[in-house]
């Protein structure tokens, strides 16, 4: 992913738990975004889909859809934050262009997108 130079993935369950506990959340019917500042020069993100989303195939499909949206916004995401995106069932059924708009809206609401495109 060449566009995600300033974005890395979170892999540690301790870090993910800390973000869930201490972060500020923003949500819509498709996903929940939890943001916590970090002391790094990059932003990191993780994607979670619980069993309430569906079976393994549905959960993985949701996570793929979410990761592709994050990758498309990667160059515009402000550095210095840890992001946790929690999939909801609506993510499976929403049209791709509406999901794009939802990401733009929630990330803007969270103050994560830079103004210059």
C-alpha cells in the first residue's frame, strides 16, 4: 500500500484495549471509530469485527471493506493518533459510495482529516 506511508496497523491486544478504554468514540450505523492520541509521528489503526456482525466470511468482508476505505484516506489522516474501527452489521449491506461518505463524515467529525486533498 504505497498511499499509507503515514499509517501503520495496530497488532497488540493491549494497545487495542487501551484505545477502547481511553479513546473518544464517533459512530454511525456502519462502524464505530475510537480515537486516542499517541506520541508517534504516524497514525496507527486496527479493525475489529465481532461475532455479532456474522460468521467469519462476513466479518472478514467487513474488515476488508473498512481497510480499503482507510487506505484511500491514509494520505489525509492527521498523524499522531491511534484509531480503532469497530465494524457493525450495517457495513455488510451499505452501498460502497455511501460507505465512502460515511467514512469522510465520521473522520471529519473526529477532526482527523486534513483540509488539503
